[in-house]
C-alpha cells in the first residue's frame, strides 16, 4: 500500500512538472536556413510576419511568403502575391510544424494541404551564418 502511494505521488509530481515546464516558442526563429544537400534552397525567417523561400533553380529570385504562427511550434504560410499567371487562383498555402530545433539544425514537418493522398514530409535545414 505504501509503495502504491509513493508511486502515485512520484507520478503526480513528475507529470505536473512536465505540465509546468515552458514549451519552446519557435515563432522566434530568425535567420537563413538551407535545405540539407542543397546549395541555396531554403527559408529565411526575418520577421514574425514574412518569410523568404528560395528555390534551388531560381535562388536569386526568391518568393516572399506571409507567415501566421498557429501556436508556438506550427505555422501556416501563403503567397504574399500571386505567382505569375495565377492572378485569379486562390493563394498557395503550406502548413509546417517544427519538430526539432537546436539553434543550428531545423526540422520542419510539412503537412500536405492539397488534393489527393500525400504523406507528411520532413524538411531538414541548417542555419547559414550566425
């Protein structure tokens, strides 16, 4: 009986300390992150409202995207302006969740928002510069 009581107290203390521990707020991420095994493709988080995306082929012509943080680890992005001939189309959008960040290495899980079946994809990026 004493062992059960002590185990219950231990589990209660352990779980309450987990609940009280502050979750990291990834919405403060700043800097340029390059996809692993790419030379320039990746994201540049420069404010809490806008992000730059660079494609590997058109690195010098980046897309500026609007970012909306849903909570401390997930965000939605959409085109700031319609690309090219897509003036009458709805904006493209992307949903990501930060699964890992150690200050230099960033892993984003992309959740598919389009039509058809598509699996979740992890993007592994490394911070460039400071």
